[in-house]
């Protein structure tokens, strides 16, 4: 790569005196735009805006600090533009990839984007969106969100044939296992004003399949009529009998007031928390039975409650079971547990109290350690590259705001957590933090996440100069193959543009293909990476595939 990666006509925008540098508040390139601080940076393209929307919730704005987590139409205009440019197939393929690989922390933006594609006037885009509906909407909650987002899209043909058929196919796919389908419709009953009954009444399904017919009858008319249909029409269907037995168990659970009876129903039918009446959710006996059936995400989410009830004592079978689950890499991957959700759980559980409610607990140290390990396991496996890295965390004032979905984790805390994934993988790296000045950080490979976050919280913050990592490396004769800067790109303070600082470093260090990776921790129009330089890369912060992308780019494979 080397100097061939940069434009040959850079001097056209440089001062006449080569000893001077262009301040960040001065335009280096006609393609640059101003950021909020008045400095000139590069504008990201629509595909990058779309990626930021999927991961952060908007394509423009300080999304990591978004007050309303629901995606909005005005925040996804980049999708309309991409489809109009004939890139609808790429859009849907990215939506599917992000969803199936669990790359984004929240499913809302993914489903919203899918709904926009399904409501598109581009036939191919519309067909592709509906074809992958079953894979992306894995549970009824996702389906209800998709239906509402289609309503919100404000275009298309309402409940037309394509829309109705796609929703009916979703239920048909889930009905291949009748009991599993029954579990889904009784566990996930409604979301955002939508219920299974609402969807079916508008979709008008008709089926000759016994299981589908009985399930549809249960959804629309209730258990009594579903049981009558099963006994009168499908009395010889063993799978239908199994479905009715399960549905009857959930009906009994709804009316149950005795904890012993509730435990019996849980054990017989493998019922889950959502099947238990509220008045029994403070029972230790009930929770002991529920823990055996908790899925991975529910296990992580319910750790405070389980610990609060005194069920997670040192040496208890509950503690051992939870630690075992959290250390199961295959299970974490299969459940698509996103690293940011684990980070939130780790921070909250370690505090001993939540952001909401009155629940308090004494954290179990072994569970905290297991959560710390689960964070790293939830990323894709990455092999060490053997490259020399400088990992630089922006700790300026603009990074000291809460991440979306949390009041306790700031963007710079999240950046530090992201950085540790690379630090845990690579053996040759240094870590610095910067704002208007740069500070070396003493962080060890085996430091826990709470320890790392505490070290970043103790740092002073000020203005932002994203060029400092490269300038510092050049001034101190440091040899790095890759600079990774975790920032919101609100740079303005320094005398040198970050992209220019990298070019200068390449020339002075004798490493002509030194690379810069910008990990964006906020969704805005800005990047410090020059899009015309093949040695610079933009990626979105909490993408579970980010470490893999970093490794591939560092190795020159991207």
C-alpha cells in the first residue's frame, strides 16, 4: 500500500509553507464538511449511515444518547436513497446478516429497516424482505414490531396479499413443532398494541393442517373452542393432543395461586417466567423450578432477581448452573447474545442495584467473573494478527454521555470495553487515552472490564484532538502497523488533521502501509477517516463482528 494509498494531489490543499500544518478548523479537502465543533471532517456515505442506523438506531444525530429508543422514519432516509440507487438487494442482505449473526444489540432498527424494504415500491427489494421475514422475526415480539413498523412506514398497500401471505407463512413455519409453536404464542402474547389475535384477524389465514387449525382456533377463539375442535375433528392426531395438553397447562398456570401447584405445572410442561402469575414471582420454590427452563438471555436478565431471592449463594447449584451457562461459548453464540447486553448486565449486576425499581442484591463474585468472561466469548472468534497496535480511546467531554439503553455506561466506557477485545486477542499493543492531550494507560490484558472502565472514568476530559495518537507515535519514534481510534469524531482542538497525521506518520516511521481504523461510538455524519485512503477504515462501535473486521483489515484482507 504505502504512499500509494493517499492522493497524489494532497499539496493542492496544503499551505504554501510546508513546515506549517492545516488546523482542524481549516478545510483540508473540498469534500470535507464541518462537524458540530466547527472542524472539518469527512462525511460518511449512505451505506455507512445505514450501518450506523442498524447498530445505533439513527443515521444522523447523537444516537448513543437517544432519548427515544424507537427508530423513526426521518432517521432512516439513507435506506430510501440506497433503494432508489438500485442497492435494495445489498440493503436486505445486510439486514439479514446483522440479524442472523446477532451483530446489533437491539433488534428494533433491524426490523424497522426490514419493514421499510417490505413497504418499498421496488419489487425485488419487497420480495427479498418478505422472504427473510421468518428468519429475522425469530419470536412473536419481533413479528409484532415488524407489523407495527410496516404500519408506521406510511406507504405501500396496507394489508395486501404479499403482506398477509408472509405473515401466514411465519405461523406455518413455527407450527412445524406444535408444542414449540404453542409455547411461542402463550409466552409472547402482545407487543406495542399488537397480539396474535390482531394479526390473524387481519391476515385471514386458512389451513387444512390440523396443528395450524387448532392453534389458530386457540388464538382467535380461546382454549375451550380449540379443545372442542381437537376432540371432535382431530382426536386421532397425537401431536394435536400434545398441543392441547400444553395449552391446558398454560391455562391452569394463569389461574394458579398455590406455589406447590405452580412448581408442578412448571416441571410437567417446562413453563417459563412469562407463564407464571405475578403474585407467584416472589416465590423461591417457583424460581428454583424456573431456573432450569431459563433460556440464555433470560438467565442474564434475571440474575438480579435470582440473587435478590437468595438463590445464588456461594457453592449453590444455582450458582454453578449460572456460571456454567455463562461460560458456554457455543450456547452464547446460538442464543445470539450481543456483547453490549452482557456489558450492561455486568455493570448493573456488579452495582448491586438497578436503574429502575427497588431491587437490591449482593453480587456473587463468581457470577461477576463469569459475566466478564461471557463478554469476550460473545464476540466472534478472532485469531491474533501479529501486528503492532496503538489502541486510542477518546475520553473527551462529548464521549462522557450515556450509551443508548443505559444510564450507567458512557460512550467512553463502551469504547474501553470494545478496546479490550483487541487487547485480549493481540500480544503487541499499547493503550492511550486522549482528549486535548494524550495519556498513556496502564491496562493489562487480564484486567476485568469493571477495572478497565474504572481506569477510564478516573481520567480528566476536555476538547478533542483525534490526531494525537499518530502525532504522539511519530514524536516518540513508536512503531505501529495499526492505529485504532475509538471516538465520536467530534475532533476540533488540534493543529493537524487526523488523516494528515497518519500520512505524516507513514512518511517518518518508514511504515508506508500503516493503517487507521476509526471505531465510531456515535451515529453522526462525521468521520476522521479519509474515504479515499484505502488504509483507513470506518466501523460502527458495538458490532459483534467488529473485532473480526479489525483483524481482516489489519491483515490487508479487506
